[in-house]
C-alpha cells in the first residue's frame, strides 16, 4: 500500500511577497526577526511535516480543533505504515478519528477496529498460558490482592482447556466452573484424553492456586464489565483481536477505550504493549486525549522512552492532560521531534508553551528630540532656535511566542517546533 502525502512546505517570507515586506523593515526589525527565528510558511496540510522519507518521529499535538488533531494523527499513521511500522491507536470516543482512520486504511486490508461498532477484543487471543498468567497478575490492581500462587491455578485451568481441545479464551476463563474442575479433569483421564501423570499434574497446579480462584473470579467479572461493548463473542461476525495479534499482522488497530476510567481494560492494553516489546515488535503508538493521571501503569509506560516505539500524543490541551506532572510534560516534550501547538483557552497552558518555545533578545529603538534657543554671539539682538535628536537602542528578553498570541490563534493556525528540521514554524494548517 502506498498513500501519498502531497503537501509541500513553501516559505512565505521568500519570493516577491517576502521581498516587498523586507522593503518596509528597519534594521531593528531585521535583527529582531533573525533573533526570534520563526519561519513563516504558506498555508498547507499538516502532513507536510510527516514525510515518510524522513522516517517516523515522536510527536505531540496540542490545542486547536479536533479535526486538525485528527489530520495529524492520520498523517503520522500513514508515515508509519510507509515505513513498515504497524500502528496502535488508543482513544476514548473520538468517532471522527475512527472514521478518518477507517476511510484511509480499510482498502489496504490492514485496518482493524475495537469499538462498540466492531466488538472483537479478546484479551487472551494468541497468548500462551504463561503470558495469560502474567497479564492477569500485572493488570489486576492491588486492591484485588491476587497472589503469585494464582499463576499455578491459571496454568492448571489452561492445561485443562487445552487437553479438552479448546482454544484459550477470556470467555472460557471467565465462565470456569471452579467447583467442578477436579471432576472434569478426572473425566478427561477416564476418556483417555490425558494420562494419570497429566491428571495429577493439573490437579496439583489447581490445588496450589485454589485459594485465589475467587479473587480471579472477581477480577474477571470486573474486566468483563469494563469491556462489555468491546468483547469478542463467538458467532458475532467478528474475528478475535488484541494488541499482540494486530501487531503480528502489521495492522493499523484503532481501540476505543470508551472511557479512561476503565482501569482494568487500560492496564490490559498497556501489558500487551509492553509484552510486544519483549517479543521484538516495533510499532507506532498514537494516543488521543487519555489523561496521564487516569492510570499509573499507562503513565509509567508513556514516560519510559524506548527506541522501539514512535509515539504521538494528541490532546486539546496537552499540558492539562499531564495532570500537573511537570516532569512528565518535560520528558515527553523533550522526546518529541515534532510538536504542533494550536490555540489554547487556558492561560496556564499557553504560558507553558511559550516557555517551551523559549525567549529571544528583542531590540527596541527609541527616538528623542529637544528644542531650545541660544544667542550665537554677544552682539546678537535675538536668540536663535535650535533642536537636537537622539536615537537609543535598548535590549530585553521576550517570549518568542507570547502566551496571549497562543490564546488568540485562529482556526488552523499553528506553531510547529521541529527538531528534525531545527526550526520553529508558523503557518495556517489546511483541512
């Protein structure tokens, strides 16, 4: 699949328009423009900053209208696919994002979607019993108090299901008849499907973890509630999908978490994102408007840099999305090669972005004139008038982009800080 990114950056301060503007500039204006060092570009689409031939970068998009942020996310996804990176998109109810991703990638046969429109999430799909056990133990919050011995019980249930000829699935685990398990294992032996030794091994694992089965039941029931509208059910017309299976197919997977408060679901997703790294996958992660303080494991994952993931985080207010975590804000901006900032309503956030863009030495020219009179000679009968003028230049530090300028930006207006290009650009984004 080849999707062309057609936009090109064209400088607005060059050509005849730039020449005419330069004629009205003073020397002080030229010095200030050079010190401020903001490149003015002609209006264009945001995809001009996401060029497949330059690779895939970490990016942040903050402020402005949802449509503009979605355009940036789609551009990053296209760039990733063109560089052979599968894409994982996490959001909560951004239907415009879903629609644009669907329209862009469905024809390629690589688009997958987990939403109430396409309920296909199967958290255990393609995982082995050890991975399933690790997922439950890591994704279950502390209040569930699931002990390490639960691992043995999960392995015992897994062995029983496999020997019964069934594929490991969340549905089978969540409906497990714990009270009848030992009898069912005996039935397998009597049917000749397992040996005496295998029967004893399965029963031994179940015994070692039996004290945890009610906690597992509680956890499974809670997770089932959180993913009720997303969960794969056999015969629902969908194919089971999760993060690992999507990455193995080099897909573009769009996941609607419904709500960032779905802690167990988000924990499960984060576990699989980390598991993918241990399996050697490289991928691009797009995150739209999921607050950092919504989930500890999610926050820790985003703040831990790795060269195996390219991340784009989008929000109507990225600074507010950090939930007051100044270190996280600094870390994620520091790791970003492309930062797109559009209009903000919060004065605090606008000031924070002004600080990110930095300050410059601004020169100001002031003029003064004085008038007076004097007698030119002792013999002069009348005084002669005279005037004098002086020019002084002062210097002070000033924001390259003032907070008030960020707050009053118009539709599509943006500042783009590009580490890749080594520039701060100002332009109008089309779309």
